[in-house]
C-alpha cells in the first residue's frame, strides 16, 4: 500500500483520532495526513500531539487523495454541502457514518467519485475493532485495498456487499454494547452471590477475555467450546438450563433483528 498519498480525516473525534494514530503507527508520515475539527482547540491539540496539519473542510477536500468522513450521521448533510464543490471525481471518499448508503454520497458528489462505506465499532479505540467495508458503485479493488490499509492498524476488517451492512451493524457495530450489558448483569449476579463488586468484575472480565481468545484462536465451534465446560450434572449445565428456560437465545435473536431493522430505518431517513 502506498503510504505517501495524502489522507484527510474530517471530523476527528474519538474514532477519527484512533484511525489517525493507527495510520501513523502503520507508516504514514504525519506530513501526509490532514485533520479537521469543529473546535479550534481540538484542531490545535491534534496538530500538537501527532504533528499533522489541521485545516478547514474545503482545504482538506482540495488537497487530499482520500477523505475519511468521520462525523456523526446527522452532521453528514452539512459536511457534504461544504465539501461537494471541492471534491474531484478521482478522490476516494470513505464514510464511517452509520446507516448512510454509498448512493447518498454518490448523488451529491461528482459523477464517478468512488465511495466506500465502513462500519467500525468502538474497540478501534484499543486496536481491537471490527470494521465492515462495502464498495459503492464506482469503487474498485484499489479503493477497497486502500480502505483496508487505513482500518487494519486498529483491528480487523471484513468486506461485505452493502446490502449486508445493516446486519453487520446489528452484530458488530452495536455488538460491544451487548457484551457490556452481559458483563453488567453478571457483575450484579456476583454481588448477589456474595462477592465484592470489584472481584466479580475482575472474574467476569478475565473470563470474557479468555473466552474470546479461545474463540478466535482455537478454530473450534462455540458449541464445542461450551460443551468442554459443561460436565454432566454439573454447575454449568444447570446455569444453561436456566438461560434456556428464560428464552435468552430467542431474546438475542429478537434483539439483533430489532437492531438491524433500526439500521434500515436510519438508512431511509426515519
């Protein structure tokens, strides 16, 4: 991947800053990176911390080969109005905003502009993110590879057809919140069972980390891993029985469908 191309991160909040940091660690020169921010003090902080140039949105659009749009979905319309007159059709536009399809950008930019849609999740802040990538109508292999190079320093990437983005949003975009919710509930259970909160938290978090690493590295199906912990007439099978009795599996299916449906509504402007 050519790391000499100029890249601009527009709307450098937490996710944008994580990408900026990741690119620098992956070999991009700060001299080839531009940032924009709504507040002057934020722009100055990014400039001082990373050695990058802070500019206005129109200047970023004129200068950069790749534009990463990292503003909130509700702010994207105003940003596109500001950018569109300055974005040449040979620029790559990467959107990290949830729910907005590539066609929306293509209608507002010069004909033929390549657009790539990315749904990252918040673990990009600790280099363990999952970023789901979809090509717009004019984006080819080169544009997808460039997008992957930008997001891979902060986690894993996965290419999917854009029609699967709503499902990916439900699974990985919102996914960390489900695990936090589960840890919260398990911590409360630990307190109910007589453990101090801090000890319950440590037990659960390390168990979660260990289980995740085993899922990632063992190659085993989750059913096999669960069965390895589930002894006949033991503690685990009694707990699993209660989860099944309360319909936890069905509730998860319903919850993920609800998240997917809301993603579709957001994409349609609802």
